[in-house]
């Protein structure tokens, strides 16, 4: 049984990881500002390619690294990578607006992806192993804290921009990550049951039904990233101020957090399968509304992106927890696999949108197409919940 200190540190790492993960999208207006980094939409989108590649590789290698050493060492390595990412990001401010800044940004996002890919799967593994009798709720709570971090990032960026030094956020993130790294080093952080499951997955291979979860994770990654990475650009193109655009992004991530906490609280009353089936349908509605976002109506935009956050909230955590229940042969391999395919979807939306915009496509049309992706995700949700032999109540763990 894990100690209280271990549970707290694991959950706080989730919070810190959420903040660092959204630091780059939260600062999108700075990166695109001609008086700052002056990146094009294509450059901004391509900036996330190293993050995606590193996150996929790290999340797939994580279980093997845990078998060869320990989950704790994987966590420490992930924290170290995230610290390096924030330090390099701060370093780019010394060459802001110069050609040397962009390669450094690519290095920073690569380390960020590695940190995310290593820490998030092992965090999900820890909370499930620490509280096996209520693994769904534990995973959802962890991801609610991760979501809280993602909601705080755009607020903190806006605050630091107002103070005249936007880079205050990565400085604060670095300090927090170093503190958590020091605390994690001192704790045992064992997860023997998870490690045994990982070894079992290595022997038996990947079950065929895993690919349903993989396809869902790709679709979810596209839907989440269209909101998380491009909401501010969409808002400013519709006449909103930078502050209003930041509020839209904050509303999205805040509602992601609220939704996770809400569904965890309703765990014993609301069946998981209905949550999992209804939320993609809600996303179809929100993407349709975003595609028709009126000009000079920032309040409406903020509300729609907030509703989209509720639609995204429980889907990735439930994909992980449902996978743990349905794919027992894989055990911890589920979290890493789901995160890897989620990152594929993230990469499609993060990188693919920029060149399309620069070639004349409108974000409104792209949001309309994403509604179709959400509809496909709704169909997959029925297939996934139908193959389960037993259905837990809604809870579970961006």
C-alpha cells in the first residue's frame, strides 16, 4: 500500500506536468507575434513535431525501461526531461526574434515530449497500482490534476505577459519540477503489480481489441488539440483580444478539469459506458458550433470552448482505465500505448493545421471537419464499451 506522501507526490507531478505541457500552446500569441518570435502558422505547428515524436517513442519505451530498471527511474527520467525543456525554452528569450530561436524551440519541445511520454503513463500506472480497489477513480483524479495544470498555464502566461516577462511561467515550472524531482528521489515509489503486468504483456503480445482503443486515442488527440492548440488563433481571427483568446483556452482546460472531477464524484451513480458514449456526441455539437463562431462574439466563443472542455474531460482517462479492465494481458502497456496513439492524433492536429491555414484554409472549415472525427469517435466508443465483459461505474482518469 502506498504512503500518503507517495500519493501526494504522484498527483502533484501530474499537476506540474499539465502546466508544462500547455506552456507552448498557451504562449502561442507570443510565438506568432511579429514583435516577438514572429513564427508563421506553419512554423508554429511544426514546432510540435519533435514533441510528438519524442512522446510516442518515450511512451512506447516506458514499459521496457520500467522492466529493465524500475517505474521510479522512468518517472525521474521524465521529470528531468521536462526540466530541460523549460530551461531551454527560457534560453530562447535571449535570441527572441532571431533565426537561432527556432531550433532551440524544437529542442525544447522534443524534451517536453520525452518528459510527457515517460511521466504520464507511469503516473497512471502508479495510481492504479496504489489504489487497485478504485483504480478508475484514482486515475480520473490524477488526470483532473493534470487538467488543472493545463488550465492554469494560459492564466499564468497572461499574468506574466501583463507583467512584461512571459517567460516567468517556464521559470516557475522549472522550480516546481526540481522540487518534485527532489521529493520523488527520497520516496520508494514501488509498483510491483504494475511491473508484473508489463512483463506479462511483453510475453503475450498486443491483443487485437487494443486497436479499438488506439483508434479512439488518435481521434481524441485530434479533437483535444484542435481546441487546445488552435482556440486562441480561432478567437483572435474572429475579432477577440489576446486576453479573451487566453480566457477561451483557460475555459477549455478548466472544464476538462471540472468534468473529470464531476465524473469521478458521480462514479457510483453514472455508468462508465454512458459517459464514454455521450461525451463524443457533445464534441460533435461543440465543433459544429465552433465552425459557425460569429465575428466579434468573444463571450460565445469562450462558452463554446468551455463546453468542448467538458466534452473532452473524461475521454482519455476513461480510455486508459477501460483499457486496463479489458486488456488485462497488457496491464501497464495500455497506458503507454494509449498515450502514444493520443500523441499521433496530437501531431496530426498540431502540425497539419498550420500549413493548411497558410495555404488559405479557414479554421472554421477545419473545425467542421473535426466534428466528423468526433462522430467517428462516438462510433468507436460504442464498440469499445460493447466488448467489455464487465462495466465499472464512471470514474477513472490530456
